C-alpha cells in the first residue's frame, strides 16, 4: 500500500506515488531504483534515477518502520554507507529497515560525470602569491566549471538540496509508510532539516549529527569554519605537547613545525610526492575529522621536515577522497548565494586569509569553480519546522568541519529542537561516542529524546 502525501508546507506537486520494487542484491540487502523529476517545477523535461539499498529489520516481529539515512558530503553515497554496514546500533538494526540512498547526481543516482579537470585544479596553490600562480588558478577553476556545464547541461541547476528534499518525500511515499525516521550526518543534516521544514507530518523521528546551519548559506568558507580548523590545530598541538612520544616536541610543537614545513614547500626547498602548499593544508584538514588521526599528522610533518613528504601526501589523498569533488562543489554552489567571477571570489578569500594565514585562503578557494557557475538557488534561513515531533540535534564541541555553535543555533531555531552536547574532538559523534550512540538509539526506538542540557 502506498500512502498519499501528508499536509505539507511546500507548494511543489509531487508525482504520483509508485511503490518501490525491491530486488535481492546479496549480503542480506535489497536494492531498487526510483525515478524522480529533474525539475519539480517542470516535470516534463525528464527524470533521474535514484539508487536505494535496504537492510531489512533483523527482528521483523519487533519492526518499528523505516530509517532513511544520508551520510553527508555533499557527494557521499548512502548506498555505499549502508552496504558497508551502517546500522547506528544493533538495536536499531533489529527494529528498523535501514535504507540508504544516493542523492541525485551522486554515486549510482544518474551520477555527475564531470571531474577530469579537478586534479589539475587541486594540484595548484589555492593561496597564490604571484601573478603567475593567480592566473593558473583562475584558468584551472574555470576549466572545472566549463567541464561540468558541458557534461551536465540543463540539469546543472537541479542538483542542489532544494530538489533533494522533494526526492526524500518521494522515497517516503514510495516506501508506503505515513512517517519515516531520518538520520542525517554532516551535510545530511541539511537535507533532514529542509525535509522536516517542507514535510513536517512525514517525520517520525529526526537525528542530526555534525550539524550544518541552514541560515549560514553561501559557498565561500565562513569565519566560523576557519576558527574551527584553527581551534582543532590548537588541540592537536596541545595533545602533542602532552605526549612524550610526539615527534614534534623538539621542533617547537605542531604550530612551529607546520609553519616551517609550509615555508620550505613554498620555497621549494622540500618537494616530492606531488605535495604543494594545498596538499599540506589538506593533510591538516583531514586530521581535524577524528582525534585518531592526530598522531598521523605529527608523524607526517616530522618526516616532511626530514625531506620525506609521503606521509603528507597520504593524508592529503585521504582528505580529497572523502567525497568526489564534482558533486560536492556543484551541490554546495547551488545551495546558497555566492559571488561570481574570479576577482570577487579570490578577493573574499584573501580577506578571510588575513584572519588565518595558515588555512583560510585555501579553505575559501576550495570551491572557486562556483565563481564561474550560475547563482545558487538556495535561500539561507533558519529552520523552525513547526509540526514535527522533537528533533535530536547532536553537536561535538571539537568539531572543525561543522563547529559546535552551529548545532546550538539550529537546536534553538527549531520549534522542537533538543540539543545533545558531546565533548569529543571530531566531526560526527555517532559511532565515536557510545553515549551519543545510545542516546540516538533510545530516541529512535522509544521516541524519548535526552533531557534538556544533556551532555556526553
């Protein structure tokens, strides 16, 4: 049975609901595809295919319903995450069908095909300090933008979160349940927030971990994110100082060692492994995602000072492999207003760099191809989502990618937001914090959120 659309706060007309036809795809999983309009305002121009995978509830007799999840990015594959074993907890796996989906343009969902020009762009110094470096960066960023415009054509402007929100509701209707639960990690929190805002009656429970602030908007890096990276490097340095085994103690700690290695790389006194100033920054960015990576950064910088940049190169590659660049950039660029043209974008990044010479300009120019694409269609604003049940917002105090203050603001803006503060370093708490994982489990199973002011 397919349920009709509930009362919504959106005027978009969704297509007629078609039940999902699941097929066994091995490993105890079921797979399916689902057609959605390229443009909900003009459905006649064609459709895209969404890829889905389901891990059925381990205890059918105690099954509660469906839990849909998105692992973030933008550009991360929900199909791959569920296939590789995402269950949140054993109890959730017993009580819910866990469904992962690839958002439009991502993974197996009519994927974005551009990206050949990306490696050349990312190989350059994203904080150029000569006219030649500046010209090369402008040309490389425009090449990325031109390639994606050529490959994606008319659908280029329909890959953002605005359309994905309606895709989630189409999935909900095709599953055939009046309400579903949703777990959003990182960028997946933005999908969850916007879905709750547009379709509040469809929400049974909503968990947001590693929270993106929908009111921030824009594609250029925010000062808050720069501050978060700087604060994480401070924490990495403090941990090094407190660890007698840290190889950077004799080099003055990570701040001094990082700056010296950056100087040598910039002056080409140390080279190799394809490492330039951008790759050194990428290695540091990767380390901010989990405290387990901190010793790797210590070691990579220490060996780099000895002339071996293999460790830096490996960490930089880990960072760039987190999500494919093309969908990450396209979706982000569509989700909020941004300046156009190289000069304006680069000028904003340089201003940001004055506050954080190590990282800000590189962070700011990471999405430089946005400057050559059309204006974003998303509108930054607070989400209150009246009409939903309580929404669990999880914020980690040591999160550099989505700083803790964002979780605080989002929880306050929601009509039914409940904030759980988690005192860990890293980007997402579920899986890293047993306390946060248990709190999310109890909320999803029992619909009982943590008490106000709860802390792990």
